[in-house]
């Protein structure tokens, strides 16, 4: 085992230290990713206007619908790679990496075609007001046109995190963020290109990140090295990637569909509500990035230790990660409640937009902690190779109930506060189901049996 492999392994050592060493680069990296998205919103809101802010904000859910599906499917590759890495199976590790890159190329092409073909009718289906339709369509078309860079970056980052390297994705995101900020200021503030400039800055910065990630994978001498001539699909591995990743992809689609229903409801309240919702999405994105970083950490931790057959360490790791995630999210929620008005003022000075945002955040902030159970338990279960059950629980608990709330409860009391209430209601319900499902531990026994392992693994 090489020095690099030993450094990236998280199958040994003190659990909380290993989790934090892996978590912090992911968190800081996600922070920079959220930062450059937030900079887009701030610059648009401050230098172009609230209509442009609403136009960019209303495209987010559509983008997440297609991109989220691919990222979900590709998460199956991350699980497979982490298990091969933990078990020291270098031959299959290499095959899985090249299959993943092929999936990124094929997926990027498909999403670009589908996205460009459905952009306008999708915006009309959402009920986007005509006054912001042109800007929203411009942003979508440019984003979809460069979607391949996003796909390559995401799959490359997934490969590196699967083998325990969370530092390189951080360095790439820092560079990407700086490039995006510079281009935003150049295209919007100097050239006055408006939404067009923001979209171009985003795509070009993603191109830089994709290039850097691929160079990292192609220049290494380890088993996960990417060689252009080897890029292609291994049928057996692709089948396993899809088996694990497809439920996550479908789950992401259902999240996006339910959020589309929410976005359509928000759109019905007018431009002020749309602009406020866009700002809220950037603000609470910093809380989601913490939960997401813990989720990625526990998925990789469980994947590597499951592959190494250290099942006792898997259980202890989940408990430690749950405690750290809960403490972090509760602290951030309190800070958000205290500073929500000045945070909203970063995006706009419009009093109506700020007032709507405050009323929404007063409902969201106290309930974020409930989603920690969903994020950590679903990530752990998926890391062991069981993906169908987390998908079913999440689809019915979060997505299905959310859609039902927006279609049934909201018309009875059509206010932004009632729209906001769908989140705590669905999170609490789904969290309770996940707690019960996880504590029974049948998921781990089934995964051990499916992998042909002996349950009493080495520690």
C-alpha cells in the first residue's frame, strides 16, 4: 500500500478525528461552491435588479432536476469505488473509475440536449412571469450548453472523495470560486452584460474546475488513475453503479419535482416573493452544505469500512457523525434566526422582499435539525450498498407529502407562511421513519449478506 493510499484510508484511527479530517475539506469546498453561487445572486440583485434576481432564482429548481438526477446516479459509483478502495481491490477500482468517467461524458451529452430542448416550456409550466422570462431562458440555455463541465467535475470529485481525498476538490473549488467572482465583476459590473454575464461566468468557472479535476486524476500513479484509452463502460460495474445510484437519482428527481411545485406556488405570489425565495435559497444553502458535507463523509466512511469488513466501526461512525452534525446544525440555525435580516440585506434592499424572507426563515430555521437524521441515516445505509429503501422513505415522506401539502393545504390558506410550513411537516415525518428503520439495523445485515461477508468482521 502506497503512502497516498494510507493517507486517504479512513478504516483506521480515532473515528471522530477521521470524520473531521475528511469533513472539513468537504465543508470548506462546499462553502466556496455556495459562495460563488451566492456571489452570482448578490451581484445580480445589487447591480442588475430584483427582476434579474428573480429570473436567476427561478431557474435553480429546473437545473437541479436534471443535474441532480445525474449526480444521484453517479453516487452509486462513489459507493462502489469506496468499497473497492477499502477492500484493496485495485483492478476493479480502476474499472469503476473509468466507467464513472464514461458515465459523466454520456450523461452530460444527454442532459445538454434535454435541457436545451425543454427550457422554454419548462419555464412556462412553472408560471414564470413574462417580465423575467427572457432573462431566465438566457441563463438556462447557457448553463445547459456548458453542462458537460459540471458533469465531469462532479464525477471526478466523487472519485476523489470515494478514495478519501477531500482536499483536492477543496483546492479546485477555491480556484473555481475566485474565477467566478472575477468574471462576475468583469461581465456584469464592467461590461454590463446582466444575466448573460452571470451565466457565462458560471459556465467558464465550471470549465476550469473540470479541467483541474481531470488533470489530478490523469497525472496520479495510483490505481484510480484515469487513462483516456480506458474510458468506457464495464457492464457489470455499470449495472452495480445503476443499482445503487438510480434510486438516489430518482430521489433527487422527486426532490426537484416537489420543489418545482413549491417554486410554482412561490411564483404565484409575484416578483417580490420570487426574489425573496431566491435569496433564502442562498442563505439556507450554508446550512445545507454542512449537512451535505456530513452526509458525504458518512457515506464514504461507511463505504470504506464496509469494504474492509469493519462493521462495528461502521455503527460507531454513524453515531459519532450524527452527534457532530446535530450540534453544528443547531448552532447554525440559532445564528440564522439572530442575523436573518442583515443576511437578507446582502441580496436586496427592497423592504417587501426582506419582510417575506424573514417570515419564511422564522419557520424554517427551528426545524433544520430534524433533517440531520434523514441526511446521516440515508447516507450511511447507502454507503453499505442499500439504496432502494432510503429512496422509498424519502420519496414518500419528504417529496410526496410536500406535494400533497402544496396542492391541498396551501389553497386553504394561500400565504407564504403556509407554503413554508411544508418543510417542518415533511422533515419531521420522514425523520421519524428513518430513525425507526435505522435502529432496527436490518439494513446492515442485508448488505453484509448480499456482499457475501461474515458479520463478525475484523475491527
